[in-house]
C-alpha cells in the first residue's frame, strides 16, 4: 500500500529543521512528524505545533530510523551530514522519497549510488548552496549561446559583525568547518579537478559593499560533473567580510586546527556568538557569447532575516528551508521526476520562484 502523499518526516530539530517544520506544518498540506536525538528539541517543536508528532530518533540506528520512516511519503534530512548515508539507505528500504541539505561531497556520492535504480526520488543538496545557486547558474546559462566561465559565490554573514573574524555562527558549526577543510571540486580548462580550500582569494563588490571570497568545499553539488564537457571553468567560493580568510588560515594551518576539528568546533561554539540577524549574499556570473558577442550575465541578491508569522527567522534558516521545501512541493505537484536522482540543475528557475516556498528568493 502506498503512503499518503502528504506524510512527511523531518529529521533534525535544530535551526534549519525547525524552519522546515514551520513552513511544512503551517502550509496545511503536509502531515509532519519530527525526529531528533534530543528530547528537549523534539518537545520544543511539538509544544509549538500541536499537530506535529515527535519522537527521539538515533540517527546512527537503522531500527530507530525505521520506526519513524514507516508509512511515510518523504523524508527531509536536516541531520548532521555524516548521518545521511544511513538515513538515505533506510528511506530507500521503505520506499520513501529522500531530500537533504548536505554540502559534503563524499556523502552525496553515497546518496547518488542509492538513487541508482530507486523507485523513489533522491534529491541531495537542495538547500541554498548547493541547491538554489545551482538552479540560478543553469538559468543564466540557458540565455547564452556558449559559456566559458561560471562563478558561483554565496555567503551567510552577520549584519552587525563585532569580532575580528567578522563572523557569527548562523548554521551548523560542523558543516562550516567541514567546508573550510575539505578539497573543493571545480572545473579548470575543461578538467574536473580538486582545489585546496581557503585558497584563490578574491575581492568582489556587491551593491557597494566589499567582500572577499575563497574556495570552500561542496557548494557546486553535482554541477561540476554535469558541466565539465560544456564549460571550461566552473568554481564555487564562500563570501566573507575582508580579513576573515587570513585569520581562519592562521587557525587552520599555522595552529594546525584542521587536524583537531572537534576541538575547533568546541572553541567556535564557546566563543563565537550565534545570531539570527544575518544576511545571505548570492552572486553568480556566467561569461560567454550571446548573439556572437562576449557577454557576462550576473545574478546578485541579498536576502535578510525577517519576521514570518510573528517570529524572527534568520536569513540562513529562510533560504535553506525554502530551498528544500520548494523541491518537496515541486515533486509533490508532479513537476519533478518521482524516481532516481534529482539534480538541482534540472529544476526550472521560474517554477521554483513561483512556488510558495521558492518565493522567499523572488
């Protein structure tokens, strides 16, 4: 018997999981269950949303995951990235559509393998970057005859930085350190290659504000593989305020904290305050030919924290959650394939922005 098309499981009740839960519960079209490793996190959500069913779930236990996935139509993983292979495996076993937000390249490879021959859809990396930024890149390219260079840049930044790093914690600390330490996929002269993180520093100005950008891991999603035979140079960098990269290299390289990531996470969470007053800076530039002339097409947007339904939500919560919720909605409405791997570059830009969740990017 097929599961009802609105029975949705959300795994992870942290910053992003709570926002996903809010959007999917208040829209009225989904019956939501939420699972987290911590009882207080589950209680916080179920107290606020009485219709949501919650339970404690051990993300490392197949039995525990099976208990919450039984009879579900889809699962959105907002769990730590290293939990996703097992979650995806159990989703496949139960015939449940799978969505995640991971930026981790290795984890995504495992999810892609599970998607092969699957009777349900597997949509990894459908948040902001990777995710929406890939949809934008594909949209810019469609309007050009040829594209030689594609640059993707995203930053989740505090609006009012007050420390020397000019940074506050806005999302997963583990995910942040992961993308600062792992090799970065890119396409250079038509060849798929890995470049070191924190390198190739550049300065860019968007709406009169100067930023810096440098290599980080995972932001391209599947785009590098998709475009390697069509675009000579494709790369992704993270945007920060000037000076951040140098201080991070002092920590990671000179003080060798890249080899002590658990310790670095503790230091960050002890010393860097979180903020809900943030801004998401998105920049994509495609260079190539249009009507026989060398042309550059650019997309640049800044999205701020804002109140939704009387509560202030951070920009990173809104953009990440809106990304995955829109993809779930598009699949639900029959606008995406219901089996196998869904690559973000195949999602239509206009359909995404017209969606009730995608409109937060509009």
